[in-house]
C-alpha cells in the first residue's frame, strides 16, 4: 500500500515506518522534527519535513491508500501546563488531517490513541468498553480525536482503527526512545545506568498495589508495530474500531527498577518521592479484543527482554 506515516521520525512512528518498509509498503514519512530525529526515518521511506496540517493536503492529493497518524504532543505533565499546545497540536492538527483525507478520498486511518483516555480505571484489566474519563489534557485530546474519527467513519465511510497504547518500551535495532525531555520510567532509569543522570526518584510508594508503587503494562515497541500492520489490513469502510494494546501483565515501578539493575549490572540509586499528579495506581490492558479481531499476539512480553532491547539501544547511541 502507499502509506503516509505522520510522526515517522519519532519513537513509535520510526519503528512502525521501518516495519512497514520491510513489509513492502511504499512509505512517506512526514514529521516537523520538533521531537523526532531525521536519522530515525528508515531508509527506503520518503521523508517530508514540515508541519503536518500544512503539507498533508498537498501530499494526500497524490493519492494514498492510508495514513498512520503518530504525530502528537505526548508529555502528560506539559499538557497540564500548556493545554493550548495540546488542543491545537493534537486535536486541531488531526481535524485538518481528517479533512485533507476526506477531500482526497484517502480510505484508511490507523491512529495512535492511548490508555490515558481511560483515566483512573474502575476495573483492571481495562476493556475497551471501560468509561473514558481522562485525568490529563493529553488523554483528553486523544479521546477528542477518537470521537472525531468515529464521526468521520460514520458520516464519510472512513475505515479507521485506533490503537490505545499502554506503556511502550524497548527498541528495534537503531530505532528507539530518545526524547530531549524524558519523562518515561525505563529510559530515565537507563540514563542513571549510563551515568548521564545521577539518581532516580520513584514517584509514590503508598499506592494500593502489592509493593506500594504504581503498576504498568509494558508493551514492546516491535509488538506494537506488528499490531499496526495487522490493523491496517483489518480496516473496514465506515467503521471505527478501537483496540487496547498491552500484554495484560503489570509490573510495578520497583520491579522495573530491579529488572533494570539486573540487565545493566548498575546499582541504580533510587529514592522515593511524592506521587506524581495524575498517575493512576494500576494500568493494565485487556488486549483480548486485539487478539480476537486482529489476530495480534505480543511476543516480547518478558520485561527482561524489553529492558535489554532498550539498554542495547541506549548504549549504541552513547
Ligand atoms: N516514574 C517514576 N519516576 C520517574 C518517571 C516515572 O517513578 O522518573 C513512574 C511514574 O510515576 C509512573 C510510572 O513510572 O508511576 C510510569 O511512568 P511513565 O511516565 O513511564 O508512563 P505513564 O504510565 O505515566 O505514561 C504512559 C505513556 C503516556 C500515556 C500513559 C497512559 O507514556 O503517554 O501511559 O496512562 F498517556
């Protein structure tokens, strides 16, 4: 297929773009490089640097079979400080993309949604039917886009799949996580192991979880990419399908740090700090729907493997 990958110079976008190219698709990446890196665009993809809302109409006029829309602002904390950046950068831009797709008859969309659309869950594992009550602006903007996609599918026949990522981690060869402003647990812990950060603060040890620290569902970025390829081939005209992507297993922050110690051989000094605002205690996905409807089965579910791949990537970039 001829595919437009927005945000394909970012972490998840670059891994997916690489897998799409390997699978034989014709890939054009568009990225403004505000958080992405030009050298993360895989060889074999065409790269267009620019503002998505500005360039999408011209690009799509060329006739594409589908769009994979990764480009987004994705820092939860920042979204609370500067909501306009998120409502404009995520919602407005996505609406402009949807309109450009409609105008040029682009039939398919795979959208990067998030577990943050659910907020604090009543029940775990979280099903796609769970209430959506985001606790931060980032999650609210992604949910708003999901609603817009549903309406466009119903009204205009768009074939769409939203994938709600839980905690993405790991790397795929030269493609991995390298944010200038890093807020995610595993890369921060690995920075300590690399010696580029002095110590780690674990936010909160008084959560209602087995060891008092938050529990998250870590999904390997390569398993996530495979889900995108499957989603692409399961789109249905006029339908907006929504799937959670996680492994169904939770690891506590303490377990993550211990695994990082085992993988890196570094003591990784850590102290407990107050809770971070907006952090739910436990986020674990039910990914049964993705298994049943897309035939997706995550294969790199072992935390040791996930951290080892991230560590290899971190060291290769040092
Ligand atoms: N954490 C620490 N210390 C740090 C960084 C993180 O203790 O220095 C903790 C957090 O408080 C949280 C856990 O590690 O308990 C995981 O935090 P991350 O920031 O790595 O990930 P989140 O679970 O907050 O966020 C992820 C995605 C978001 C998405 C969210 C859905 O990165 O994009 O899941 O809830 F919105």
